[in-house]
C-alpha cells in the first residue's frame, strides 16, 4: 500500500473510532449508498455490522453522505438460527450483484458501495477507498417530499432530475426502502449462539416504485406501508435509482420517517 493510501486508511479508521474528523462546513456532500449483506447466523458478520453502525452514527467523511442499508440474507437460516430480519428478497438481490460484478458468488459479510464496489464488509481500508471514489462521482438528484396519507400509510412524492454521463442512456429502476436503526437479537443457536447482536439501517421493506428510461427524469408517488412494531424514531425512508444493466446507483436520498408523516 502506498504511503498516501496508508494515511487515508488511517484517517478513516480514526474517524469511525470516534475522531473529530468532520466534513467542512457548507461543503457539498455526495450521497453514497452503502449496502451490507449480512446474517445473524454468520460468525464473521458481527464486526461488519458494528462497522456499518459506526458509519451510520458518525457519517463524518468529508464530501460524502453515507446512506446505509443492512440486508439480512436467508441462506444461513438452515445452519441452526433463523435470522428474524432475513428475507429471500435480499438473497436474490445479492445474487444479482454477483452476476453484475462477476464475483464468485454471494458471501457474508459483503459490503457494496454504490452498486459497483464490493469487498468484505469489515474491511475498513477497502471501505475508505470505495467511499472516496464514489464521493467524486456526480449523482442524479432525488427529492423526497410528503404529500399526504396517514400515520400508518404516509404518502411521499419522489422526484429525480436527469443524470448526465454514460449511465443516462440506459433504463433504471427506482426503489423505496424502509430501514430501522437500533435493532438487536439474543441469538440462541448457530455460530453466534449466546451473543446479543446489534444492527443499524436494517431494511424492513424494499419496494420497486417505478422504472425510468435513458432520459433520466422520474416522478412518482408512493405509499409507505408501516408496521406498528417498527419504532418511528428509528425509521428512515431511502429512495435510490439503480441501473438495470450495470447495477450502479445513479442517485440516492433518505429522510427520517418523521418528515413523511402528516402533522398531528
């Protein structure tokens, strides 16, 4: 590793450990989607879960706004412990990435930055390089605004401005994810037996809300189906546009659930 990269990695590790490194006041921050494919049945996953939680809690990398999604796969569920946050949908999504990125296949913990850089989810050095690279690339702007609905079913409008660059010529999908922070489980069986595992940005629901073409513009209204078991203060709405061909993230934005709820 070069001396420059070494200092970059050191600086990032200090940041997530609680250093006072912050983005400069008023500096534009490029939103970057960080996905972690994980499982409570995997003994290698807790360090990656903790790392993602630090990224979510501090989010202080200069020039980058980290928007996180923790997606619990279900293929570990036959190994003694059924992950309560797992869903086959996330396993299929990870398989799509494996094909697009030409990896040897799905694995945990796998972190994917902006749909095109993948590495072991606890590898902080790889994370800083991927985040730094992603923070240099412009994104389409996505705005999320409330337009009505109820406390149980708030409605939001999603508006995406055209994107310049090579990805503009291809079709894309737009997704809405509901994520929840501050979740935990007491694992009774499997590789993590006897441990209490904590999680951040767990995807509770992932919904395709529309598709776009090469023009890049997109507008849609989506109704968010909430579960009363979710704690509203910990819930965020994440909207992202993803190239159907390359899986690259073209734009991403997030708001706290409170900004989508009607005023009491």
